[in-house]
């Protein structure tokens, strides 16, 4: 199975070019300038700053090192979150071979260049560490889903399921799930999205709608945080004469059909199960798993989804 199918390849080649072009139009011409715009040299994110600046100003590390795509090949399940994060500690080793013999993250990204298929393999390898990190709840999220949803494999231990080798990228988690971000450029946190020189969020959300409905076209969208939900809501609002409230059915109790993602249970759309019949799309909503999720609620919603979805 290809890491990237032909439809996704065409889409991401064009989208990556648009992201890079926007950065350049806004005066960001090098990776050093990008890191400067997001304050990485000022907030302690980068150590050995002189050595890192020299590396970033070379043609060896183009702006494409910040664009993120994971394996995309018509998976039935899609996880949607906001934006790719960054390492908490960036040194010159991040751009070269590390002391353990492995290549640093940005060295691997630079080797991928603008080759989105190679980039997807690189990103999947990086995500393996994130998905097994005890500091977030993504393991909990994925375990609840695969234990209750027949579209995902639950026959292996979790660490084996998310394990990613370059020759077996789509054998486990990335074979079942397209993990994606509404905004494609890596930043340390949400606050930098409006200062990095890249596209604005409204534009990015429209492109993400294309990715969901025309490129991946999943049976199930898991909105981890509000941005997947908001993308779908605004897509329906743009493309149908009916109001989104008339197009979205709530399947779980105390899940109002509202655009708001208010975390007060029963007031916003989070922690719900919804179905969009006109697009044949199921939506599971949950809070961002870097913080917390309502496991019991997610479990019951996933079980309800599994009972109602057509395989």
C-alpha cells in the first residue's frame, strides 16, 4: 500500500507550494527567519543558537521542513487536530546525526525536501514517539477507539500498533487512520499561528475541508479539539442551502447540534457523536488529547457508532 495515494499526492504538492509561497510573500525566505518569526530564539526553544542559525540560513534546510503530512491513502478513519507542534528542545543535533546514531527530526525533514511521500513517512516516524508519550492522552484516545470500533485493528499491543518502520508504515495505525492537522506548518503552540508569516486560519480551514471531503473522504472524522468540527460546520454552511443544524443529526444524548465547542457538557458540541447524511460522514468529537478526554463518554459514543455505521 502506498503511503500517499495519487489524489493526496496531487493535493499536498499544491498545498505545500501555497504554504511556502505565502511565507515568502510575507518576507519569510529562510528557515532561520521562520524560527525568528515564531520567537523560537527568544523563548529558550533553541540552544546553541549561533550554530543553529548558520544551519538554518543554508539552502540545506528549506522552508519545506516545517510542512507536515502523515500517511494519506483513503483511510476510513481520520483524526483532525489543529497544528503540528515542535520539539521543546532544539539543538544543532536536531539538524544532523544525533549521539545515538539516529538522524535528528529536521535532518530527516530536510532529506525529504518537498517530496511529500517521503515527508509522510518521516512524519509518521516522528508521530510514533508522540502517540506513545505518557505526557498526553492520545494513547487513551486511540485505545478506546480501536477497542470499540471495527474499522480499527485491536489485535496487537498498542506500542506495536503505532510502531512505524519505513517499510511498514501502513501496516498498523497509519493503515487505519489518517492523522491530520487543519494548519500544516509546525509551531511551538497555537499562539504562533498568527505571527509566523503563513496563511491565515480561515484560508487553512477551507483547504482542510477539501482534504476531508475530497482527498481522504473518511467514514469517521474524529475531531480532537474544535477545528475538525468547525471545518465541517463551515463547509456545510458554504455548500448547502440548509442550515448545518438541519444537516447534522446528534446520536448521543446531551450533544447539541451547535457550532460552539463549549466544554461545559451539554452546551457545546464536544464529547458527542454526530452523523451528516448528505456527506455520509460520522463525527466523533472530543477535547484535545494533549490535555484530557472524557474516556467513558468517548467509549459509549464509539460503541454507538460501531452499532450504527455501515461497514
